[in-house]
C-alpha cells in the first residue's frame, strides 16, 4: 500500500490523476496518464533578474561523524555554489581519507557493539517514523536547500521530492528481516532507507555539488533518536573521500548512483580491497518510442516531460525520441513549440519549469554536445544557447533529423537537449533502441496492446513505461542492463537485471488504497 502511495504521489504531482498499473485485455486500446498538470508558461527574462533570496539559512557545513558535527581533520573546506549565479553559498568541510577512517570506525563500532542492529524491529520502526515526521515538518527548509544547491524548481522539490522522501521512509520503516554490516557511499533515500530499516550502519558520501540538504536531514534523524554512529556523512571529492571509502577494508558493501565512468572506478576499488559487493545505478540513453497510432499532442507533452524533467538531469531521461515517420513532421513542429514555451528562470520563482544546471562543468558539457549536434548535421529546431547572462542556464533545445551515429544520440548528455529520430517499423526501432551501451529505461507511447507487448519484451532495459514516464514504486528494484549498472536497491540486496514492466494504462480517479 505504501509503495503504491509513493508511485501515486509522483504521478499526481505531474498529472491530473493517479496511475493504474495493469494492462487491459488483449485487443483493447491503451489510455494515457495525462501530464496536464505540467503548466505551459511563456519564457521570461527571469535569469537576468536579481535572484530571489532563498527562504532558508545554511545550518550545517561540517562532517557528521559518530553523532557530532565536526570539522575535517585537515581543516580544509570547499565552496558549494549557487547555480543561479555561480556565487558561493557556503564553505563546506572537505573530508578525506582520515575522516573516512573515523566515520567507518564509528559505523563499525555502532554495528558491532551498538544498540541499532539489536533493537526489535518495532523500535527501529518508531525511530524511522519519527524521521519521516520531522522531514514532513521541515519540508520547506529541505526543499529550499535542495533548490539553492542544485537548481531544481522549488515547487518540484517542495511538492514532490521531499514529501516522497518522507513517504519512502514510512514504507521502509516496516522492514526488519535481515542484518548485514553495511556502509554506503551514495545519495538518496533509496539506499539509506532499506539499510537503516534492516539494522545497518551507514557512511554517506555526498555529491560535492550538493552536500547541504543531506547534512540538514541527518540532524533531523538524530533528533528523532537515531543512535550515534549509525549514520555518518562525509562531504568531499571522489578521488579523495570517495576512493578512500570505496577501498576501505571495513566497509562491507558499496552502493553508488552516478556516472558510468565513476561507477567503473567504484567497482574496481571495491574488488581490489575486500571484494565487497557493489550496487551501481549509472547512466542511461533511454529511448522514448512514439508509434504511428499516437495522439501527437499527448505524445509531445509526455516526451517533453520524459526529457526535460529536472533540467534533463535524470539518469533515465527519454533522451532518444524515436517517432514513426507517419507522424514525424507533426511531432517535430509541436515538440519545437512546446520547448519554446518552456519557462526558464530562477527556480525559486513560482511557475518556473526549468532552473539552471547543477554546476559550470555540466553547463559547459551540455553546450559542447549542442555544438556537436549542429556540426554533425542535425537540425537545430529551437534553443541551443545559454539562457540569460548569469548562472548555468541552458535554453530548452530540440534537434530533428538526428542520426544514430551522432554523439547527441549516443552519449548521455544529462541536460535539456531533445534528439528526435525517425523510424519506419517496430523491428527497426527495436534494433536501433537496443544498439547502445546503456540499458536503464524506455518509454513506449501507443494505443495498441499488441504493440506495447512486443516492445516491452524486446527492449533490453530495466524498466519500460507504457504511456507514462518516471513512475516509481518503492517495492520494486530499479536498475538496468549493460553499462547502466546493476540496479539501485529499494530492497536489501536486490538485483534487477530482469525486465520490469510498469504499464500505466488509464487514469484512476480517487484510488481506494490511499
């Protein structure tokens, strides 16, 4: 029940109604989960305006080790920047190998000698439910820190992501069947929730671009009664803190969410140390397939969401939009118009759909890929440049006449760049969709159940969404094939190298299970 609630929460925030997760009988038409809740605002000069002062202060910039906020052993700090301006938000403690040693020792002692693994499941559950209640109570502060540090729209963070975080913890609070020593360098509740619920202790290495919200939430967890040493947080950089954690001999398991290149390093370090198991959720180049029977207006809206959500910074973004030749020209024109209407600007401003990219490195990488697309002969329909003169904003960009061998069709751009490719039949699009080093997710847009069944069985990816996109269920593992990693654990040691189908076929009014 709770897992369905999480899935419905995400769906409702982006559509006019909740999902239903069962295929219709053979021969019936498939319906669409409407994305009507995504507003269409005209672009403004918001990026040129003075940025809105965030409604929050930064309360924690130190490391969290053994229940206490402390400076890095070296005394060093690094700057975390506001992506709206490139200006400094705060100086954060820069952890390294010595700090990792302290954090792992605290986690190991808390596991070997502390009360957390030995508490009855009911007692752990009570603490995790308090954690969720405190996240709810401080929803707006957490969301503001995330927006300030990351650049995502505040409305998205406050109305969707932070509430979903709390609901996930309420779901995981009911788990308590096995105990494994576990320390986890990762980010997000998908790793932390199951690990804590089953009595594990954790060392969390935050992304260097966005450390602030994790430190804030960690303080709430200790306020809820989490024992010292159970959750430790190290902020710092991959080659120092990350490498020290991945290769540490007292770490029993690793979980990493991020790029494929870094995932390879994490896997290698884990193997070379104590051969610890590693869970990886890495990059993707997900196909979004629009079939010839598509309602073009609905397909354009869903494909737009699948690609542009979170500034395109989404591992399973539908970044290869395959469109049947019969509707291709109409789709391109309407996709261009939709992207042109996308509102870009200060993510704290009401109604903004797209904020800045997370940092200057990602900003420059996206612009480089856009230049590559133009140079290779793809048609730039709209966008293609920096938005405004300040911060890391990129115009919503659409390419048509994209070929499979172009970099914009092969590489994970991780930005607001939609590549639209033309196909003739199902056999062709299946072959082309699978001709990639990734295999994380895919979207299928069709009214025909036979077409849907053919594609969901033929696409070699971890998750296939039918007539919807980015709907997640806390009870189901999420992962992929090939270089997209081994699967994020929403269970304990879940492996998800199997076909996971999420087919949302009709809007469901007033779900009875809420």
